[in-house]
C-alpha cells in the first residue's frame, strides 16, 4: 500500500500544471528509501541527491545527472552492426564490382547536421557545392555540369570562381572532402521540401550524393515547433529518450548509432560535427542544443566507463579513441534594421538559446561548485552541447547588399539577407571542410623568420580545435586573388594575374576581414566580421580612424570584442603554387597581436592547396558574448520571460544587467528582486501555453513508455539560476586580462634595502 500511494503521488505531481517546483520521486523497494531531486533546473544544473531514510539523512553523489535521460545503445555489437549498415548505404558498391572483395571505407572526418528549415537548407547548399566541385575535378560521373545561368545562386558563383571551375584549362586540383550531411526538421514532408530545394542543383544530386541522410522524425511530431524553442526542445527530448528500435523509421537507429552512440570510437572516424540552425526559430533553436547534449552525454558516459580487457579484445574497439570537436553554427535574427520589421518573438527565442548556452558554458568551464568532492568521492561529469558556438548575424548581412548596390538601396528584402547569410555560412563551412591539408611546403626557418613557432601552426583537425576554441565564437573573413609565385631563380619578379601585376596587400586583407560585411566583386565572396562588436555607425567610424591612422590598433582594441578575447585561431588558405612571404605572415601576426592584446592563445593554420584564392579566416573566441547584439538578445529574453511586471516595460532591467556585469561583486539578491523563479513560456505562446502543455506531455507518455524517463515540460523551463550563471559567464569574460611575462632573476640587485628580519 505504501508503494502504491507513493507511485500515485509521484504521477500526480508530474502532471500538475500549476506547481512551480516539482519533485521527482522513486521508491527503492528493497531499502524503502525515497530519492528526490529538485526539478525545474536547466539540464546542466549541478545538484545533490538527498537520500531520506527513517534513521538519517545524508547527501550522496549522482553518478549521472537524472535530468539527462537520453537513450544510449549499450550493446557494442549492435552499434557496430548499425554503423556497417550506414556505411554500406553511404558507400554503395558499384554493380560491376559486386564480385570483388569488399573494401571497408572510413566515414568522412566531418559531419554537418542541419536542423530546422534554415539549418537544413544551408547544409544542403554546402553539400551541393562540395559535390559539384568534386564532380568537376574528379569527374566521378563522367558528365560535365550543366546548369542554367538563371538558377545559379550567389553561393555557387562564389564557389565556381573560388575553385576556378569555369576555367577548363585549370590544372590546379583542390583538395576536397565530402561531409556526411544529416538533415532534420519537425516537418511532415521534409523529404519533399529537400527534393524541391535540390532542383536548383544538379538534377541527379540527391540520387548521387549518398552521404546525405534525412532524419524523418514526423512520427514524433509533424507540425513544427510553432516558433517556440521550448516545444522544439521538448520534442527533441522525446526523440532522444525513446529507444531507437521502437521507431517505425528503420533508418533512425543507424543515424542514432552514428551521431550519438559511437562518437570517438575507432569504427566511427568522424571527428568534426557542425550543427547548423537558426536561433530565432522554434525547431532548430530548440532541437540543436538538445541533440548536442545527447551526443556529449553519450561520449562522456562512455569516457567514464572502463571496459574489460576481454570486451575490448573481442570487438577491437575503445570508446576513448580521441577527442571530437563539435560546434554550433548559429544564425542570429535581425535586430536593428530600420527597414525591416522583425517579430519580437525571434529576439526572445534567440535570447533563450544564448542564455541557456552561457549557463551551460559557465557550469562546464568556470563553476567551481562542480569541483567539490561528493560523499562517494566522485564528481558528476559535466556536459555542454558543443565545444564552441559560431555566431553569424542575419542583421549585418544587409551591409553586404548595400555594398553590392553602392548604397543605393532603401529597403532590403528579408529573404535577400537570409540568402547572404547562407552564402557567408557556406563559405566558412566550405573553407573548414577543405582545410584538412598538412603543412609540408614550409620549413622551420620560414616560421622562425616570421616570428611564429611551427608548433603553433595547425591544420583543422579535431584535437587542435578542441584545445583552441570554446564558448561563443565570431568569424572574420576576407580573400584575395593571387597569382602563382615565381620560381626560386626569379624570386624578385612580381606575380601576375591575367597579364596584370598582382601584389598581396596584407594590411588591406586584414582590414577587409574585420570590416562591416561587404561583397568582394572580384571573388564574389562576402567578407567582413560575422557579428558587429558595437552599433554599426559607431563601428564604421572606428574603422575609419583605424584605417586613416595607418592601422593603429588603439582605435579598435579597446572594444570588448577585441580587448577581452581569450583565444583566436587564424587560418590562412593558400593556392597550391603560391608562396606567402614570411614578411607578409609576420605583418599579419603583428596586426593580430595589436588588435587582440589579451589573448592567452593564438593559433595559426597555414593550409595549402585548399582554394584558388588566398583567404584569411580568424575565429574570435568568447569575447563575442560582450557585443551589443549578443547582450541585446539575452536581455530581451530575460525582460520578456522573467521580469516581474514593474520591470518589463522600462529600461531599469537593462541598466541593472549592465551594472551586474561591470560591478566588482555580483549581488544576486538584487536580480532576484526583479525576476520570477522560472521562465514563463506563456509570454511567447500566450494563453495557448496552457493547452499545449498537457497535450505535449500526453504525447511524451505515449512515445516514451518508461515512466522513470518521463520529463514534464515544466522541468525544461529555464530558471533564474540560468540567468545568474549567464551573468557570471559574462562577468568572467568582461574581466579577462593577461599580464606580460616578466623576467624573474636572483641576480638582480634589490632596488630597495631589505627589511631586517627579527
């Protein structure tokens, strides 16, 4: 009777819609103890489990956070079998080779996961570009590409010009890899939409690109997330908590084993994962971080699991193979464009994602509370959705359109800005995909003369990115046309291009990479910084002073975007036959040192043969969270979904949060006086929230039949603790400084007489 009553009470509590702080209870029938844990916390919140007995109360450690209930396949044999099935589908054996011994093919080192309408379209675009380029160079299908001029988008024009696809006499092969591409959307007919979108590509693209897989999740939900990230997140929890064998779509278990169950093992060679999504929507914004957390949860849980020698010998596998690097590629909505009316909900949605991400980053990277030892001597392992999150603003893409029309434009279509953002993202992903080459054309002396340690030169493999990038990341990008370098015997001759002398202007290249976004008419590339450090007109004025002063960094390096940057990765991609002067490389390093005075880590990647143009990509870590756009989105979310009534409509909360970031001490009680305990989704979904909540929870119970894995939608609401942790993270980055190394010597004479000792 005791057991029955306790179970009924737990069920009733989980179904309650009015209770703000739920309690999950489980009954240990053997010891008759009740285990309870506070709910309503964000997925990364650290809390103890209290074991209540009749005799005593003691705190014990959780071996794994109960809020992370993601299904992970434990049977290694089944995982390997699923991977083999997917591999056979990705690398089908040609009909004329079926009788020959089968050759095992490794998975591509890079995987793109496009979620939501925006993310899946961009991932599809990148896959088409890479496929078209390989199709041209490798002549895989012995057909020359035929494409109507009117159907060619700007991304395709850029890629053709960058790779010189239109130059039939070109003998400069470009190193390319084809990524595995996963497309997912809460849409009943995602495959139909993808097929419709692919009409702009090669007519046989979908049939020929076997590395593209569609995650059909319509059996869980077929109507989208209604532009509400909390619904997208909840639906993602249903998908990821349900056992894969219970899905009617047979492909899902193979994709799940590849994407989540097998990360880091020898049988899965993919090491770079890029999640592409729009922050302002519901599906991508809600699902992306949940998928990332599930992947990290599986990877970390296997990292802490020590397998027996017999089991490892049987399968020849080890889950701690090498690190994986995962990154979100997040498209932020328009904020400050007077010519475009944008729904405020897009700002709220993006702010929720950023707030959630910063809270998880704080717990993962800086929260000292997580270092405390627990009773059983173990601390719960930490997870975050991605190693880094690259930020690309839709808002600033209007400047690219303005530059392309010489400023003669008043109103810019939102779809046009989205197209520019998609091209910009495609460029960056494409460059990352091609940047797998090893630096072999330069010796130690070359880097030494440039003032760079050869140990700092990297290629973009998972290990180096894993160590170099964390937190929010912005991108600075520019490229230039260069000609082949002269022979060694004629080094003084100037390179030429189409009969004209071409000289690389490193100063101009670097300036264009940090400029407001603009079109490069020569290369058809969109250049500039992906997230503006400050308001556009102020930044334009600061850039003007920087340029007219002969690139004196004092006009820019006091901006928090540059001053508080903790690490950068600068990637220089060169044509195969072009030699970059060490003087130019040294000048580039000088610009980086002057503009980013407080970086503790600078890495340089020199990639040869990745494109026909010289390009410069700089990844700026952590400090982008101090930019105007980033702070505006977070505060808009807090104000709408957390603020008490008297603080929702004036600027008192805006001013207070700036003060919280800048103040020597963070007085959390002042924040608590202004905010409610949990986010209020009704502020986005209006009164529909009270109809949606029981409907979605019923769907959860029917899809995930294990009552122990039930999660109320109340439990995934962000709490005031998430806001506090976000502010703590912003405070940490705001205070980032370094002190120059000073020589310490015992041989120096003291400048002051030493005090006599007693």
